[in-house]
């Protein structure tokens, strides 16, 4: 797991993009990948823990598998 920063989060749609050195171009994330209780959403600029996989998801080369707020 690496430390990353939320670039943008579309709460109404339940997805966003998270940036770190290991995922150039950004990592696509879905609300279901957020490891927390209750309503799962992130905020732009928020620092998070990130695990990812290589993928072709909506134009992104990486997809989150776990996000820890």
C-alpha cells in the first residue's frame, strides 16, 4: 500500500481519480473500493492509502482495489 492523493471525486456518480507516483496518469477508484463504514466518499486533496491493479478502466491504466481514508 502506498500513500496517494485524491485528484477528484464525483460523489453523485461514486467514483474518482487518485494520484501517486506508482500510478502515472491516475488511478480510477469506485466507492466500493473505499474501506470504511457508512457512506463512502472521498474529497479532492485528501490523502489516502492505495492498493491497485493494472486495468483498462474508463481510459485509466490503473484501478483501485482498496482505498484507506
